[in-house]
């Protein structure tokens, strides 16, 4: 099927098998290796990308479903040589060990900050009528779909807190 997807600001007209996942399109056809294949079942979050500003697991989504969509991967976050504030926060807080999950963690954190800015509550949101307060519990809940097998969770939490402060 002919599909046109905008990835990191560039339109890609591709002919794809309708069974091709967005993850496989990104990695195998567009050579964007930042998005990782972890469990291939949507359980680990290594493949998290942003589609039209919303974070998704690319392994669970067919590429043809995203005709006309804007996809943002970890490769598209930086502005030239200037890192995205979340990327910089991950470096500053040493929020990775092996680094395999880091691209998905970073994309998820970018999505998390956008959700909070839009006032979208989570299961951990205490006050549904007021603005979302980004507590540690709120961050943990919102990042719960991203697994770090090296257990860098304290540093990831600190990085999200740091990035939230930079965003504010």
C-alpha cells in the first residue's frame, strides 16, 4: 500500500506491506535505528515514538494506519546540535546505563510533559479539577509503560523532574 508519513519533519512516500509495523518501517525502511525493538508486544516501551504529539508503542501500530501523520522519533528531537531539554536532562542526570531503553524513555518523557501541559490527568492525578501537579508519583505512573532493565529509575525520575523544570 502507498503511504505517506512525515517523520521528523520529512515526508516519506513509501510502498509498504499492510502488515508492516510502524517500528519496522522506521528501523528497516527509513534507517532510523533510535527507536528500539524490545519485546515486540507493547510491554516494554523501547519503541515509544510520538505520533501527532501523542506517544505510542510503534511495535503495536501498523505503518499504513499513519498515512498523513506526523511521527517524531528520538532522532528528530534535537534542533541541530542543540539537544532537546529532555535529552539534555537525561545526560545531566545520567539517566541511562546500557542505553537500550533510553530513546523510548526520552520520547515518553516528551509526551508526558505535553500531557501535563495540556492538563490531562492520569491515574495518579489527585485533583481532577485543578492543574496537574507533577509529583514523583505522577511521573512514575505516566512513565510506567517504559521498562529499564538496568534499573536506572531514580535517574530517569530526576531527569523528568529536571526537564519539567526547564519546560516551566
